């Protein structure tokens, strides 16, 4: 099983990439641990999670071919 993770904004800067493929993950919780292993600096940033272009607030189960977007929080005036 493989998912594609997209990094936006400051997360792309921290990771040095716009996307990365991850294998053998069943849930976002599993994926998050792998991302933190690869990019420990990510833990210092707040972000929202989108799976296949749908925002989620929980720990969704992932399927082969899913696209996960990590979207940093931002504010403006």
C-alpha cells in the first residue's frame, strides 16, 4: 500500500520537498509517525490534514493510492 503526501507552505520548507510517497501505513496516525521520523522539525508546526481533498479532524484510515495533504495553519488581516 502506498500513499502520496503533499507538504504546503512552511511544511514544504521544513521537509525540503513538496511531496513524498509512504508505504505500509494504515491510518494517519501511522503516517504521522513515519513523517516525524523523516522530518523531526514537523512536530513544531500546527497543520490541518486533508485526505483526497477532504479536510478531516480525526485519524482516518488510509487506502492504497490516497493523497494526503498537510496544510499549515495561517492567519491574515
